[in-house]
């Protein structure tokens, strides 16, 4: 799998990230750092503990990571949950977590496949 294919699989914005990072090698290097990012684990932990403030901070961090790496498919549901948590709407945020987790898994697996290529 090449970088463009990876971004297509995870519904990312390859053209945007290419403009900023310039080469596929740089995109790859920085995108693969996502595999080590703890934001999603922190979000899941905070949601499990009903810690709205902690969940908001984790979601906000994850949103920034997605924006910087052009992870548009994951960015959309993370943006939604960030705003729900900002408004302390924990019940709705819990419902939105399923989509966040699905997109996170798609993104994570795509990047793992890129790392193996």
C-alpha cells in the first residue's frame, strides 16, 4: 500500500496533506506517528470514567492530530464529539463514540498496513 492508497482507504485528505508535507516520505513518517498517539486511548478511558472534562481534552487533542495529518474521515466524528463534550452533553457523546471508534479503527488499520508496506 502506498501513501495515496492509505489515505483513500481511511478517507483522508491526501491532496491537503501533500501540499503541506510535500513528499510521500514525509507524509508517511509523520502519519505513522499516529500509531503511537495516546489521544484515543485517553478519550476511551475518560469516557469510561464519565470524566467529561478529561474526555473533552482527549477529543480536542485527537481532533488536532487529525487536522494536522489530513485524517478527514476520523476528523469529522471527532469534531462532533468534541463539541458535544464541550457542551457537557455526555449522553450524546457516548452515543457518538461508536462512529469515532469505527473511524479510528479504519484509520489505525490503514496506517498499520502502510507501515508494513
